[in-house]
């Protein structure tokens, strides 16, 4: 069976981005592959990164972490989000580390579960999402060690590293003060996300947490190599007379006789209706999306017919994901993670498809 719409992931670009992030930050990389690897299938991205030497991974939930283990992903895995107390035994059994969401979260853990449980101290330095406050850190660390938890890491998260180095430096100084007053050697000290890994230097951390940056996206469009493109197929072409309306609601009316091409992709695939009026790229030209985008299909307009079966780029080499995000008043993260499981994933290496993945046929 042939997929009419697909996502292409260039693994050579992923490898290049890993080298850039390591080289610029001078840190080891903890690959963040939450949200199913930003939509690119977490265990496949993790396996590819493993082949490039990455040995630690971050996710957002215990479900994501256990899924990686069940797909054979080794190395260290840290859950950066909340893990219900009832799932801590599962975390320990699967050699998965958890974060200190709050002081109360830690002290409410059964002491028998704490013994042997891997923990990273999350420090709230200004994001105010999760983590310990400055005056709680020593007490929590002593409590964890007393109950034989394996405290292997300490981290914070920057709130504005994409556009405010002054606030990033403030957060860093807060973290540094806490880190330096603790009489403890951590295996992992990590503060930087992708933007901080590229733009902010520190002398105390040994890991950088990079997620979407590995796919090639950050606040500076020139620094990394975009690895993801989205494609669909022309399924129908017809000449429609001037004055006719197109699609649901007849919101677009033709000013001239126009060729209308139907594409095999819609909002159920993650192409929001707000994309109406933007363009796609096909056969060397940009053609506008006309009419309301449907659940499974959408229409484009042209001055000449295009053959059914022709490949159409939604974003990629010729249509920047950054530009698409700006047009939609959002960020690349949101667009990538909205792409649905109806889309086949194709993994490219040395210019060739080495693997395809469709979650519907597992």
C-alpha cells in the first residue's frame, strides 16, 4: 500500500545537528525525545542517536520512558515531568530516573520505594513550573540520601534562552549558587536547552538537554540543519469556471477559469484550517491553498493542470517550517507535534529511504 502523505526525516541532518550542538556547547548531549520525538517517533530517533554515541535521553512521562525501554532503548532515561507515586516502582524496575517536582512530592514517597530510585534534583530558578526552591534543596538532598535514593543529577530549565540572555544569566547564577553550596558530586549537571546550548556558556554543567534542536530547529534559523519535510500527493485535477466557489462554505470564488488540484491531506493530519491562503510547492512553483481545508483533503489553484500522483511539499527545502510557523502565529514545536499518526514517516540516510514507519500497521 502506498501512503499518499508522509513526513521525511533526514537522519544525516540529525547527526550534523548533534555534532553542532556538542561542539558549540562543549557538553555531552541528553537527547530530549518527548512528545514521541516531537512527532518523529521517539524510539526510532533514539536508536539513530544511539548509533551516533548518545547514551542519555529525556522524556516527559513514565509512559514515554517505559515505551522506550520496551523498544530496546538502553542508556539513562530521565522523566522530566510528573510521575505518579503509584508508578515509581515501575520507574525503579525499568532503571528510569525521576525529577523532584516539589519538596512535598519527594517527602510523600514511600521510603521503601526511595531506596535505589534514581533521582535528579529539579531546581526552580525562575521558570516556576516544577522544582525545588532554593531554601529546600539541602533538606531534600539529605532526605533522599538518608533513604538511599540514587541522586545522580541536578538541573534547572531556562525560561527565556531564546531571546533574553540577561534573564538566562540570572537563572544560571541562581542555579550556580545552589550547586556550589551542595557538598555532593552529581553524575549529571544540566541547565541548557537547545538555544542555551548554542548561545550561552557556563562552566559548571556537563550535559545539555537538546530536543527539537537535534531535528534542526532553534531561535536562530541559520545555526542548525532542518531535517523534517512534509509531503502529500495530487489526487485530482479539474478545470473550474470563473465565478465558482471552492470547498466547504464556498469561501473562495474564482476570478478566472482555474485548474483546481485536490491534495490528500487535511486537518486530521495536522494541517490546520488556518493554512488557507498559504502556498505549497510543486514542480518548481508555489501554488495557493484555496477554500477551507477539509478533514482529509485540501485544494490548490493553478493556471495549468498537474498530474495526479505528483509529489507536493507542504514544508521542507522550499517552504521553511519557520515561515510556516510565523504565518500561523505559532512555533515549529507545535506544528511538528500536531502532525498525526495518519502520516507515514520515512527515514532518509545518504539520500535514500532506509526505513518507513506507519503507526497504524504495527
